[in-house]
C-alpha cells in the first residue's frame, strides 16, 4: 500500500490543473458513468433489492477514481493511482477493529446486508455547535444510555463568552476542552474506556495535533479526516493523517458528497460517495468510514435522494469490500419534535439493513444544539429491532416509504424542536414529560407499522 509520503510526492509532481477544470472533468465523467452503467434513482424503492445496481455503482466508482484521481487544493495538482494500488488499498482495509479499552471495549466490524449481527450504536450530537457551559450535561445525557457503544459528541464553539476562531490557539484550547469534558462525563457514568470519535471542535490541523495525547485522544479512540467536495484534499487534512499515523489513533473518513453539486443527482453522488471511501483508504489510511450524503437545498440525510444514496452505497460496499461504515443520522427537525423521531426511523432502518452502524442523532442539520440522549436511545432501539425482527429489504422499504410520506413535505420548514435545557431536567438529567411521552408514542407507532421496538 502507498505511504503517506508518496501522496505528498505525487501532490507535488502530479498533473497541474485549475480547480474548476477538475470539477468539470469529474462532473462529465460522473454523467458518462451513470449512463454507461444505467444507474437510476427510484423514489419508490429507497432500499433497492437489485444487487446488480449496487455492483454497478461499485464498478463505476472504481472507474471514476482511476480516471479523475484526487485533487490537492494547495498544489493545484492531481494525485493519480493505478488499478493495482487501488485494489490493494481496498483489499487491505480492516473488517474488524477493537475500539475503546477495558470493559468498555467494543468490536467494530463490517456488517453485511440484512446482517444478523446488531450494529454498534454511535451516539452524540456529532459536530453540532455547543457552548462550553452546556457541553458537559449534554454529554452525560448520552453516556448514561447503555445502548450507546461509542460517543461522538458536539463541537465547542464558544467558551467564557469568546467565539472560537479557526486556526488560532482558541481552536486548540476548545478541542482540548472538548476532550476533557467528554472524558470526565464518561468517567462519571462509569464508562472511562468508551471509544470516542474526538476532535469535533477541530477545524484545522492545529486543533487536531493539540489532542494527540493519552490525556485527550487515546490510541483506542478515533478522529475525523474530511474529504473536500468532491474528491479533494489539502495539506491541512494530509497533515491530520501524518499526526494520526505517528501517534496511533484510528482514522475515520468523512465524505459528504452534495446532491445537486458537481456529483450531479443521487445516481452520481452514489458513485462519488463510494469513490470517496476509496480515497479514504488510498491517502487517509482510513480504518472506518462515515456515510453522509448532503442534499444541496435541504441538507439532511432524510430526503428520499439521500436515503437512496445511503442504501445503494451501503450495499455496494457490503457486497464488494471489507469496509466498516457508519450511517450518519442527520435530520432536518430538532429534538423535542415528533418530526425528528419519524426521520430517525427512516434513516436508522436504511443504515442498519444495508450493513452500516448508525451514528447520531444530529438534529436541525447541525445548526442548533437541539439534541439529547433520548433520541439516540430511540435510534439504537430501532436499529436493534431491525436485526431482532430479521427485517428484509422489501419490508424495510415499505416502512421507510411510509415514514417518508409523513415528513417529506415538512423538510423545507421543519420543526426545529427545543434546546437541551428545555428537553431535560438539568438536575436529574432525565427527559421532561412531554419529550418522554412523544418518544413513547413513536415507539408504539413503529410497532403498529410492523417493527416492535423494545
């Protein structure tokens, strides 16, 4: 497999190209591959049972990766790979990891389509902006939920009344503060060794390097390395790779291809999404990956187009690789609303049935900290119910389309819910009655729709 240093060499010596020329080349190639492989989005079949479709998306992603390569923003050049290098990166991907430590260690492994193994539940208001004052109690609300196996909480955007500025010492401080608070919350809840996906407050290499220490991010933890839209990287993110490989934490690829951007419609985004997982292996040495397509105007993963991409990409990866993937549950609505619970059902069923581990819940498209541990409990219960009831793709699709019809016309004007202090009693850290009642009603409804949730 290629070394990180070879990536830097190729970044300096690769074909020079303007960014817009790369964007247009990628977009044209995506259109060509979509037509060549006859890949078509079907809103009525969010969870496809067409194995050929999944395999064709995978083949198209290989073609795309080999043809366009990866664009490096700093050098305005393209890193290219040959077929043997790509296949080795795919072949060498881990299918099983032990994450966390001690009694809190978990086995994070690849899941297959309709897998009998339950997924790990990754909980937290991942990436959402939270003030320092509320971060700790929100973290406790997740860590007290035994169904949560891994924690990925919010980013600190303000402390002592000061806004965190990217690329400054404030970013380093905020990222370290994030890790201190999440560690203390885990200790108090008796889960000191839980696997943490950390550094959410880090937007540059400065914040990332600041936590590469057992005091903050342990070698049994992970950090995120973003893929820039589309199929791009920069020295900042390559630097994250270097620091992580030297220190020894798990690398997690975070692509968020945009439906309606240079990747075109959902068909093209599915191809690009798989290709960006390849990119995560080729230059980020990713141990596992986060699936997170974005709708250009609506944002969330709850749109029919995004759910179809998650389903198709998950199946393409499960059928053809060893990749461990997670599915980001990223609704438009916020906690404290009935709408978010409906969005969670659709997202969670799709991710779980196609072989992903659900991650979330990040409400309001990550705009506001309207989140709590209760909706992640619900996400975990739905995921476990999918496995326990041996749900098949056809039946899962029926449930998902039912819930889609419930909330789809509200996506442009969602109920953003309420902030954490209005959802939980801050002394007892228990959900307030209205929020608990709403959750119980949602559990009853999904049982009435054919999926009993314990």
